[in-house]
C-alpha cells in the first residue's frame, strides 16, 4: 500500500481542514486509524472537527498565506512528538472576474496559498519522508488544471501549476518509498464558490448536474487514490471525460465557449 500505515509517532497533516474537502479528507483518514493534524485559520472550526474524529487529532491554527506562519509549521507539528507521514495540501482560494478588473492584493494572496504554500510545505516535509523512506503527498488541484479558465485566470493557472508540479514530484520520488498524487475535483458544493464571489445558482447554471460530486465522495476517492499510489485522481466519470476533452480541444474553440459560460464574465455583474 502506498499510504503509510498509522502509527503512534506519525500524523497526517491536512491543510484547509476547517470545512469542505479538507474536513472530509481528515475524517476519512481518521476513520482509517490515522492521527491527523488539522491546519487552517479558524481554530474554532478545527477544534469542533477534532472532537468528532476517532483517530486522534491535533489542531494547528495558521494562516498559510503568511510565510512566517508556514516556516513555523514543522516545529509546531513536531512538538507533539509525531512526524508527518501524510501531507495533504488542500488549502486554497480563488478570485473572480477579468484580470483587467482585478485587485492585485487579492490576486497575490490567492497565489500565495494556491501555489507558494504548496511548494513551501512540500519542500519542508518531503525531506523527512524521503529519509524515512515512507510517506504520501496529496496536492489538491482541480479539473480547471486541464484547461484555461477565463473569469478565474489566476486560479486556473495555479491549479495547472499544482498538477504539473506534483507529477514532477512523482517522477523524482520513484523508488523512494514516498508517493505524490494530484486530486483534481470538478464542482463540489462546499461554499468555495460563494467565497470566491459567485452563487451556487451561477455555478449550477454553468456546470451540468452530472459533474457535481459530494465532498465526502471526493475525499473517499482521494484517500483511495493515495493508497493505490495513483498519479492523478479525478472523482466522477463526467469530470474525467470533461477533463480529457478540455485537454485536447483546440484553444481557439475552447476559449470562446468558456468565456461565454463563466459567471465571472457576465455583463450584468
């Protein structure tokens, strides 16, 4: 099995664990017997989740857009006497609308969490995994990684980076005892879209119902994919088909369709 076995000196660190996919991945790992370390900004939400988990949990409140907070994270985690055997980089955010109308601070904050934090935490925790010849990394991207995303240009590009970066990691880690998997979910009803600035109704109008997958199913497929050492996990058959088609469709045809349907580019916004 590619997923390290639980142990008293091991933990699975899950970022963005206060809600949605992150919370469900933490729950799924805990149900498999893993101690989990929950990381997000909201200590209250993390404490509430930790109280529900059967496998033991530690709460580490941290803002992953803050480079100093990320630097301090390994020592805060290792203070418990546990080493990170599983790293789940799930924390993320998105902006909405054309780049020409964007807020530079919001764009940079998104890239800091969606891209820089992923690289930072992999760089900090992978050396220990490789030295112990045991570990698994799950980096959360999106089906947006397989296509441009006008209306969320920075977010789409960030997820394409995560996909490419994690595949490169997997190549580097062959034979090391450590695996790297990219999770690429399609639309999931987690409140993520609302935080980005568009309603569930907007999203459902742009994305067919067949593409929607629950956060619990996404988490189940993600952990299963890690256990099997899969390179890429795309939950939902409709999303796998859509990702494959988007990847090969000429951009001259794809871009006008995507721009027309994206709620962030509606003229009435």
